[in-house]
């Protein structure tokens, strides 16, 4: 065998060893880099703002009682007309006012053998409901309802049907700015974490937007709504 033929396998072996070594180095370096990219930090960003409600639904519930059914219905009509006139005179559009059917209760039909007799056989309740976008005007009128009470109208409250409801309808308008703010605050927290850990903040790995919540600011100001959203963002970290 010639020297040339003997050297060919040796050269091939050396090349193979060098190739495998290079491949191993590259794979190792890639694994290290991949591992570095797997380092992450997950943070939350909050955006919270206050807005005035857009719509108010105000049920005005009153009650009356009588032993004469016809007189009781007349009393319901009289009270309803008085309330309507009062609201219109306060600047509330008549088209914003609606009326429910009166709920009549015959107490004599519910005694079930009880010998005690109620003072009035018939009682009734009626709802006059105001649906308006003029929150300030409605709240002003609410504070003056005692004027009607002095005229003999008995207002009732406490049940679900008589609770005033304030609605905020502009959520889609404020969403983009609030999401941007929540994401920005999340990045600020992530940057602080990266700085404290002597790392470099990388790109966003994943992000999720929490649900928007709308609640009254407090029980005394239900017409002021607190809108809140929390965004969760994961960032890559590197040395």
C-alpha cells in the first residue's frame, strides 16, 4: 500500500473528529442560548380609572291602601299623575317616564282562617320608572322627592325592583387607552425586576388581557364608576 493510500483514512478520521467537535460545540452553544431564552419573568399591570355613568334607571315605587278597590285605583292614578307632573316640571322629558301595572294585594283573601282583621283590605304598589342620560338632573330631582311625600304619597324602597341602576356604556371607547396603560405598567415592573436581578429584559413571550370590571366607586356615589383591568405579560430575560 502506498503512503498516499495510508494517509487518506487518517485525514478522513481527523476531519471527522474535527467535524464532530465543531458540531458538539455548536449544539452546546445553541442549547445554552436556548436555555437563556427560556428565562422569563411574568408580571401584572393595572389600569384603573373613574368615569361618570351614562344612563340612570330610576324606579319610583309608591304604595297605597284602602277598603274600597275603586278608590284605591283612583288613588294610584292621582299619585302617578302627581309624580309625572313633578318630574316634567323638573325638566325630565315625558318620553323618559314609563309605568308598570299596579300590584294589588287583597288581604282578606290571605287570612286563611286568621280572625285578626287588617285595617285596610286592599294594598297596592306602583312603579314609575325614569330612564335618562341626564344623570345630574335626575340626582337633583331625587333630592327633592320629599316635596311629593308632603303631599301624601308614600314611597317605598328596599326591594330589588326599587333600586336605582347606573350604567356605564362607553367601555369600548376607553378600552384601548386602558390596555395600553396596563401593558406599560407591566413593562415598568418587569424592567425593575430585570434591573434588580442584573438581567436584560427581552421581548414579550406571552400576554393576556384580564376582564374589565365596572363597579360603583362607593355606596354613596353609585353614579361614579370605577373601571379596572389587569394585564398579565411574560418577558424573556437574558444576562
